[in-house]
C-alpha cells in the first residue's frame, strides 16, 4: 500500500511538470487503495520526468538543483529559503516544511520511540549503540514522512530534514539546554555526533535516508534569557580546542548535510552573519559544502531594536546589527545562511527581491543558496520515483515497534550512572520500599524536551511496582518539585466527571462536540459523551484528516470525592471555566466532596507558530494542593525497609528560553545547582527516620548533591532516561544488571567554583581546565562488579603528527557480569599555558566481561587528540619531555582502577 501511495505522489509531480492530461495520478493509486499504477501510465510519467533535467535521476543532485533554480523567478527563490517553503505548482514543486526534530527520537509528530535524552545517550559512552539508536530514529522518521506525504501532507515535523543533533559543548552546568548535548568534552561529543549523523543520514551511496543538522554553530551554550542579544568572545585556542572539534568531526567523518547557526553574536557579529565564523571557518577551514539554516528567529535578531518593538514590528530587542529586513536577509545569505527559520514574524527572505533592487546582494548569490537546498532535497529522493529510493517503502508499522521499544530500554539501562554505593545496592528481593518524591511518577522525566509521544511510558513508580509487586511498595509525592510547582498532575478521572440530563440528574461522562472550524463556529461535525478528557488523536476528530485544524468543546460537571484545593492543567490551545470563571494553571479552586461544579473546556487547535498539528492531543489534568505532602511521605515510610527517593528536576524547569523564574531557575537556566529547597528539606526528614535512603536523581544537568553524598548510602543519576525508564531503574536497583553509565559532565559542588556564566573562556571550566575539587568527576560511574587494568602500553616513542595506538588488558575481577567503559586520557607534563588542557579524554571503548574474564582493548588515539592548540589556534605536538597516557575506569587521580605509562617523544 505504501509503495502505491508513494508512486501516486511521484506521478502527480511528474504530471504537473509535463502537463500530460493522459497522466492521472488519482486513477488507481489514491490514498487508501492498493496496487501499482498501470504500466503505461508509469511509463508516460517517467518520460515526462525525463523532459526536464531536474527530474532526471541520472543527473547529479547538484546538476538537477542548478537546472531547477534556473527556472525559478527571484520571488520563487526567496519563497524556498524559508522553513515553510511554498509550493511552485508550475514546476511540480510541492510545499515543504524544513523543520523537523529528532534529538532523542522523532519529535512533535505524535507517537515515536522515545530514547533517553541526549545527555543520557552520551552517558552510555557507546558509539555502536548511538549508531543503532540514530538508525532507528531515522527509520521512524522515514516511515512517518511517507505516511504523511501519501496524503500530500508536508507539514511541520513531517519532513526528512532533522534539526538534530545539538553538539554544543556543555561548558557550564547552569545552561538549561545542556540536556540536549553530549556533555562537556569535545572528543566524546564528536564521537557521539559522528555516529548519530551516520545513523540519521544512512549508508546508501546515492540517497540520504534523512538530513542531520549539527547545531548551534558554534560558540553557543547559554544563557537562555539573553541569547538573542549576547556577544561572545572565544580565543583561538578555545575555538579550536573546545568549540569547533565536534563540528569538524561531523563534517570530516560523517559528511553532515546541514548546519544550524546560532542566535548569539560572536566577535561583534551575529553568528549567522559572521564572516569569520560562516565564511572563513565553516566554508573555508572546515570545508563544509552543505546548507545552513538559521536558528528560529536569528535573522530577525539582526535588526530587532527598541523602535521596532515599540512599533509592534519585533517581539524583543536583539542585536540591532542592521536597520532593515532587506539588509538582514542580504547579509545572512552573503555570509552563507541559506534557509531562514522564522519566529512568528514571517519569512525574512521575502525581502531578498527588495535587497537585490537596492544592490545589497546579487541574484547569483541567492541562486547558490537555493541550489544547496534543492541539492539536499534531491539527495533525499524527494522528487524521484519511489522505486529508486531505498528508504521509500519504510512502513509506518515500524514506529514504536516492540524491537524499537526494547532498544529504548536497553539504552536506558546503559545510561544510568551509579554515583555512590555503600553496599546497599542491589536491593534484596524481599525488600519492602517506600517510593517517595516528585519524580517518582513524573511523566516529564521520561520525555525531557524535544520529545515524541511515547506509546509505552513507564515511570519509576510503575516500574518498581511491576518489579516487586504493589504489596511491597508504598508511595507518596512528598513535596513540590520546586517552589510551588507540582509534578503529580493526572487526568481528572472518569469517576468524578458527569453531565446533567434533561431532568437535571447526573449521568456519567462529559458531553463533547467537535467542530471543523478552530474558532468553533457553525454546527459540530461530531457530538458524543466521553469518559474524561485525555486524548491523543492520530487523525483529526470529525474530519479524519492528518493535519486539520479543529475546535472542540467539553461540558460537564465535576463532583469531587474529597474536599480539597485543586489546580487544573489544561492542554495547549485550551481554556477551562469552572463555576463560571476561567481558571489558569496557578489558580486554586476550593471544592467540597459531593458538590457539583459545572465546567467547560474549549480547544482551539491552532496553526500559530510553531505549528504542530501532527501531534494532536487534549487533556484536563488536576492535582489536590491542600494535602500535607510531608506527612503523607513520612507515613509511607513506616513499614518500609528502604526509602527510595526520586528527586531532582525536570524539563519544565530547565530547557529552552522558558518563562520560569523561581529560586534556582531563571528563563530555562539554573542559578544554582542545589536540589530545590522543598526536596532538600524532605530528604533530610526522610534521612532522620533512621531508615536507609537511596536517591535516584533526574536532571539534564549536574546537581550539587553535597549533603546527599555525605549522608545517603547510594545515589543514582538517571538524567532523563526515555519511555522505559521505570523498568530500567527497577532492574538496576534490584541488581538484574551491573550499572555501566559514566558521567559526560563534571558534577561541581557549587556554581561559586565556576566563572561567570557569560564568560566564554574555558579557563577553570570542564574537567580539562577545572582547578577545583569536583563532587563527581567527568567519566565517573560505579559498577556492581570490579574491573582491574594492566599492561597499558604504546608501540615505541611517539612520532609527532601521527596517531597513537594504546593497548591495555581489562579484567572483570568481581563476581558479576558487567560492562566496563574503558577511558583513555592524556596528561601533559609540558603544559605551556592554562589554555592547554591539563588532562584530556583521547579515546574510549566498551567491553562486556564475565567474572574472571580478561579482554585486550586497543584504542587508536587520533593525532589531533595527542596535540593541542596553541594561543593562535594552531595544532601543536609535543617536541620535548614526555606525556602520560592512562587507561582505566575513569580519570586518573579519581579512580583506583587505572594503568598509566609515560610516553617519550621520538627524536629526543
């Protein structure tokens, strides 16, 4: 069926080009029918395609792109340089939305397999696993794209151009988007990036499976609230030692197709308009030949100023780098930005015709950008017969398949990091546990940000109950997650929802009406009674479309079973009225048990910015905020042998440019690293019970768990571990496997130990330069077994400019099978200045070993990792003295299981 539908779209395109009336793509292959198109019709379409070079698959993608662009008007070219690219019917070009996300699974397009957040993927330190995860993500992306395209839906989040991965360096733990990265080390980040890009883009010699986009090029890692106006300075040493290596690796080793430039300015010019960053470095030194997309709104940032904000022509004050829209578009394209992701203020590239008329840019420069864009689309097979494209028959049935879900669980298991264990873990089979904490049953800890909709989500609480039986588990929320923010919202249950019949009697369920018009006008298309309001729709109710706007009204009566003060949380696009007044998320509603509270919820499923009709949902959640959470928690511990505390934060507190402002959090970033105050107070009271408290911490960033480290017997760092997190965590706690995750970031004791957030110098940042004492070092992670290292060695003296091969024997000296992450570090005894790393990860591998088993591991260290970059950014190799290579289960100086060797430099 999918082949037939795909051929239908291709036939429609070729027919539009040749305007062959005999060619009717709808005859036999319309959506919902099966069977191949008639052979004669197929032949005619192919002949029609051959008429014009850009539809000839035998030509190179660039040749085809050049021919197509030569046939466009200037205005048509400008319309293609926007994320919502317009159709050009006379050329057979359908609309296309360039914006899609795949950070840890296909995002914002409904159901998908949800893997651990990127920082958790990095915690596996497993390149092969990363390749497998990314391959699975691109499989699902392909399947979804063809499913939508079969019905001529080319909407946001339905395309094949993914704006992932985020390979910025997590240089400061305060950055809210650090969760999206692979951590603080450029080499680990680069290795993860290479495998992710290869998995996304596929291995076919002719066609791309999908496009990967490395972002945000290149000196970018917060703060979030000021990212549209900040100007950062990076030294040449820091540029080449820290900010560029992962981008270079993705280009050199994975031929990444796309780059996203950042919001902030660098060295005085916005990143997307920086001649040094975009022309000299990206197109020059790095040799990138793909296309560049701006971050969303970054081109508008060039000219947003106070006057434009006052006039309603801009949403905020930004760089004020140029004066007009035309100047912004022209300088962006001249510096190599090919595609504008908008910001709700429209397409900035539509000013290019005006810019050409003003002499700000020539049309040939614009042509080059559009050629780059269509080269990518032709490489994707976007306008080719599906029979030629090896990925075009990917079935929608693979999305969230059992195999993919199992891979998500495997990845979660390998991402969990055991930070501390005084021997309490693993738990005995008959242990009775009290599960306490705001993240024990928090859906958001599974999905983090940039997420798809999981089909089999398992929270920690659910996983533990399934593991040991509900009779062995007591549960309490215990506290808010931070400030006055609750994490236990659940759909208002069916047992308290009613509607009144004509006689005024209560009848179970709420009355629902669905409208074709999002503004809820006219007669409803569909009316029915529903149990409660908790929906995810594959297709639009009423019209059955994949991408239709619609409106809905639910009316009923809430009859609570308990007195309380309740807060309500409606889904996006919705508003709720209770007892005749509109209720927001922070409004308290006092309710009495057994009394009737009429309510109405309206949903206006909108096409505003950003548009995401492919992810259609509605819910009405609530929580009772009048409970004594602390008393409930202490009561829950009474019969428990062990308290399992699930705390930390979630992606509603840290993330991208958010409206959060409370103790510890500002605009998506963090202002300190401590556990939020309500949780810290609760943990201390749980500890005071005298029962052992095991903590599982969820966060996308480092936490200063100083008191917890001193007083609790065991701590697990979970990051945001994906949809099967609960099962993976329960299995770890009860010893079904030995933990193998390792930290991809340093856990500091305090932000007081760090430089100013706005300072982009790497001095005293990350494990490579930090002069203080960390709480947990980069690379740290414990196991349930033990590993020993011996016979580390290199082959002779090191020859500057060459790779270095390091070998070491690793033995599982414990009594349990386990996976070990072998980490190879280089320490320089001839460190010439503070811009040179004092210690540096130069290689790693993973090995699975049975008790008593030994493996010989060989790691090739690239020459670029042996050398360092001097103050001018030049790669420099040691010429005198020696350096030390260490192989072990962590950084030298922080772990006992390490073996080291001094390496002499040849010629001395």
